[in-house]
């Protein structure tokens, strides 16, 4: 009997990546009796500190021997980010190791233009968009979509990287330089820019929903949450979103339809815009556990990480209802460059109903996600105030 044939007896999941998302997935796996092996470039990564050296393969998935090493150990593969090339995932599938979410899903999601096209074809509400393959097409996009617009790279954008707001034609060159590099290089590749433009959305709030979809199509939909973004980085999450129930229902329905449109399996973070006059627009999908779902560890009956594992293993999904009237999450972001040596951890943990998570990263950088605090309360507002108080205790 091969290792993959023993899945029901001793499930063993491989994770490509070893950051905080893999770390929290590994923590959830302990309670489920699931073994985890990770493939990560550096030893003693955040997830490596949880799984131990025997379950941490140090290297990159571009290296064939490292790829083969994790495939030989595990029953199936999942991933920490959408930045693993879909052809790498296809290699695992072709060599007998299932991958969830699968290569077809990743081919859609990791190309944000293709993602938008797929969602639009499914009849879902998205901002107006156009591909941008040259300077002329950027100027044409401004004429068709209106100024300002948001110029985005099709791949590898996150936390504000790969985005540029363009107020008008006079800012086009600066935006292209920021995303593509010097003018000389851009002129050499005129007609092949790997970008797209979106109409600027004057939203009044940003929302998110974690949707878990099982291998058999079963669904578990977490509460709709409000997210507070600064410089394109999530700072706070408030649960549940302070919306009329009919709007929350609409948001959840759109999120589920988006996940089904890309045929995702596992947890998917669905980000949306709430406009002043009522409409909801889809922003982006993340085919993995997501920052806006970290609150689920303490605030829901089943965390996003546990349900991700349940989904990819083909197990029944756990209940996702809140255990308190309100919850909130505050990210702990780096404010300096240097070794990570946080102070105030004891003080942060002295608050009843506040929960501190540090990710074990060795280096701190401005804006880097180093941990988070979740708090529960009698209302979302009280939970947010408590989470903020605990987070203010941490000093990098």
C-alpha cells in the first residue's frame, strides 16, 4: 500500500510555502491528526518552527529534487500563496499527487486579468477593466474608463505591490515606470506590457468573506467582515460587518458564486467593494486562507485553517458560526528594519478575551506582517477597541 493509499488512515498534507499562513494551518492540523510537511526556501520558517526539522524541506519548488521529495512524502499538496506557477502544480498532478486548489483554478486566479474576465463572464459584478499592452492602450483606457484609474500588474501583486493609481494622462509615464521599470526598457517591449486597468471605484467600505468549498462542492460560508486597509495593507478586520442583513446576504451570495466560477477547492478569501449608492463589486480572490479570516481561530466554531484542511481532504466541513456577538482582528505590522525582538507580549496577553499571535519571523521590516491580535466582545465595536488596546502593547 502506497502512502497516498493510506490517506484515510494517516493523512499527510504538503504545503508549498512556510510563512504565517502555513504556520497557522500546521497548528490547526495538530488537533485534526493531520501530518504536515512544508517546502520552504529557508530553514526555521514560521511554519517550520511548528512542524519541526523532520517535516521541513528546505529549498524551492522550482528545484526538481525538492519537488520530488515532498511529493514522495505526502498524500496531497496545498499552497500558502497563489504565486506558485500553475505548471508546477500540474507537475504534481501528472506525477500522482493531487493538488487543492488545482492547477486550472490557479491559472485563472494568478492572472488577475483572466480572473476578472472569468468573473465577468459568470455575470458577477466587477469594476470595468481593460488590458493594457502599451502606453497608447493605457491612455485609451483612461478615455474609456475615465480618470483616475488603477493600473495593475496581472501577476504577483499583493499588499499594494503591483498597483498604481493614475490620476490622468500626465501621470501615465510615472505609473508605467513604477510597475515596469525604465522608459528605455518599456519602449523595447511596447505592445507587450503585462498590465490591465480598472476603473477607479469610489467605495465607502471594503468587505471580505471566507468561503470554504469541499471537493464534493459542499460549502461553508463565514460571516461577512469589514476590512480597514491603509496603503493597500489590511490593518483591521471587524466581525460581523455592520451592514443590513439583506446586504450581507447579497455579499455572501456573490462570494459563493465567485468561488464556484473558478472551481476552487479549499478556503478562498473573497474581497469586495461596498459603494455609496448600494452596489457590491468583486475586487479579488485569494485561493487560500486569508488575512481577513484570521479572526476565525478564536471567534468561530471552526477556524478557516481547520476547514481548509477538511475541504482538501474531502472531509465534512465544520460549522462556521460566531461564538460571540462581535470580534475584531488587528494586524501587527513592522515599523522598522532589523531583528525581530518584540516587547510587551505579556502585557498584550493580560486582556481577557484578547488573543495574541506572533508569527516567529526573524526579521522585521516596515509594513511586514509580524503577527495579529484577535479579540471577542459583546459587539464588534467593543471587540475592536479591545484588540487595539492589546495590539498597542507590542513594541518592535
